[in-house]
C-alpha cells in the first residue's frame, strides 16, 4: 500500500506571489502545488499527497500563540488517515511553531515536518520544491516520531531549530543539537539522534492567553522600571529571561532582582536562558547567575528562546500549578534540552 502524507498549508512565502504592495497569498495554490508535485514525481518518487489549506492563511510575522492549537488540531483531526504530515509555514516564526507543536503533540508516533521557502514556489530559483520534496520523502519513508524542520537540505529537531539567516537557502540551524538528517546524493539519517518512542500525550488547549508569557532581555543599562512594568501585568504567568553567558544578570542591580523575586513569589515562572547562540545556562558558575538560582529562577539549560517560550505557554495552558510548571521546565519533555 502506498504511503500517504498530508500537506497542511498554513501560509508563508512558498505560497505567495508578487503584487503591487509586496508578496501576497496566491489564489489556487493548493491546485498548483498538486500539479507541480505530479510533474516532479516522474523523476523523484513521492508519496500520495493531499493538500489542505487553513481557512485563513497566516503571514508568519502575524502569528499568535492562539493559532498553534488550530494548526495542531488540523493534524490531529486527520491523524489516523495519514502516515506522515508536512506543514507549510512562513520562515519568520517556523521555529516557534515547530517548538509549540512538539509540546502539544508529545509522544507522537508519526513524523510532523515543517518546511517552506525563501522564494515563492512560482518565482525563478525558488527553493520551495526542493524543501518540500525532501520533507515529503522524510515524512513517508523514515522512522521519525517527532516534529522536525526541513530546510536547506537538512532535517532539524523542531524545538532545537532557529532561523539564522534572512537571505540564505540554509536559513535554519540547530546550534546545540546536530542535524537529524542531511541530503547529498542520498539522505543520511542519524538514527542515534532520534527521539525514542513514548506514550501518546497530545494536548490541544482551548485557549492560549497571549499575555501569559513575556520575554525580557538583559542588557547594559536595563531599567528596573521597565522590568517592573512588565512583571506587574496581572495576566503574566511566565517569563523567559535572556541573560548573559551561562545565565548571568547584574546582581548589583538589587531592584531588578527584587522585581524578579517578587514575581516568583506570586507564582510567575521565570526561566533563565542564555543570549548566546551556542552553549547552556549554568547558574552556579558565577555569583551573578547564582543570584537568580537563589530567588527561584529555573535554568533553561540549552533551550532556544523559541522552545522555552512555547514550552512555557503550553504548560501554563495545561493549568498546572506554578511548582509543577517550574519542575517541568527544568527537564526535557520532547528532546528540547539537555537532561540534568
């Protein structure tokens, strides 16, 4: 029996066309995509595919957390009918959505692979068809049980990926985890890097509160008043802190630490991540990092900003108490961070 893959088109550059005001979603893209795949199938064997489009396509720069369960829901609704899933998505927030899907679809038993393009499919020199072909082959033929991001001839773990370039075809990388697969003459899969099978634990929240999680970046001269203003929002339940190096903040700024400490005491989860592209938080290395550990901040280890933000959103949406959220933020749930 032929393998079947669903292509879910959520929006993005791959399905756009030139217009007077800039690129816009192309009418009839689903039919065009099916035709193009049919033309290439004679040279590259591809699985049987169906194409489904969201009712309202998303420009990825406009993506909101509330749209993550919509995307996940489209997949779960068709889960038993397909062997794998490919999600077409805009590049600006593709890594954010890949991370969110990995936490909502924990324990999945089929591949979910996000891809897209830097140049529209209908434009000269588009990278879209090559990215899509590789994603389809991976989704149909390879033993993947996780959310991946396929771009520029590489398959990355979705919640380890980041967009690193605005104008390169290899626009994504996974700085703290090797590529799961790479394409040359053949597609080489590194099986030792794959997630092990786990019990299915899907969670599709009815509602994501967009104000539940904030990101605070530490920088020289950061005003405590700005931090206090962010932390005073009564809707706030989690903060991703982007600190220096291995997790350092200016401990001499007592007012800053006091504001973070007060937020922690009222149940806000603070996750300490590093601004560095490569490496991990180790809060006990310097006094400036130990100060955060003392007030109860959770080490984000080597999580990306995208993964920490999405993970925190999902755990908050699950309705867990703060102590449980903090405990789960400190351990890997879907291969997003180093253990320990």
